[in-house]
């Protein structure tokens, strides 16, 4: 009986997944990022301009609802060389289509530090992300996303400061 129940569950899940529309694509973006310090830093803190690029998969859940997962590399931090860090990021956005051309979305993101000028950066960072996407054609799109840092990105053992990364991304992509 367990084998039949498992087989029925497997066939049902496969049918549901296969019936969904799945879109793949690539995306590049210009980052404008900065760090918010607590307590306030006693030095001039300027934003950093950088780039991000990656690939995504968009799972259609209904006509107006989808789940977008993306794997991207992103240059973030502040302008000072000692406050820069690069990340591999995994944002997951629940998206709602307002029209055929306009979609909004929000969700969590986890990031893994790949490189930084300082050893004092934490390995992982957690953020919230929200964004708007506009379809130029059936394949090409423009988007704007805001990443709000939730966790301290500095290693707690190396400093008493707490810093959170905030990033505005202006992106361009293609759905394949």
C-alpha cells in the first residue's frame, strides 16, 4: 500500500511541476551600495558603484503569480577599499504581475562572501529584497531592486561596529 501511495504522490507532484511554465534567463545590473553603521562611523562613508550578473529561473504558479530564484555575483559595500566585499547571492522573490508588462516582487536573500579587502567581514549575510520589473519585449526587461540588509556583515569578534549592506540595483535581462 505504501508503494502505491508513494507512486501516486510522485506522479501527482511530477504532473504539477511539469504543467507549470518555467522561464530561464540572464540578468546584469548596476549596483549602488553602501553600509549603514551602528553606532555611526567616525569617518566619511561614501557609496560604492559596482556590477552584478547572474542567471535566474522563474516558476509560474498561476497566471499572475510566480516564484523567481536567481544566482548572482554582486560587488557591494562602500567606496573605501577596506569596506568592499563581493558576494554570491541567492534572492528568492514571490512575484505578482500587475499587467502583461509590469511585475512586482519581494522575498528573502542569502549571500555568501566570496572576497573582501578585509578579513573582518562575516561569511554569510541575510537581506530582504523588493523590486519592479518592466518587460520591453517578450524577452527583454528592465528592473529595479532594493536589497535591505538584515544581518551584520562585519565579523562580531573583530569590531564593536555593526554594519548592514543596502543596495539599489538597476538591471537589464533577457528571458530565454
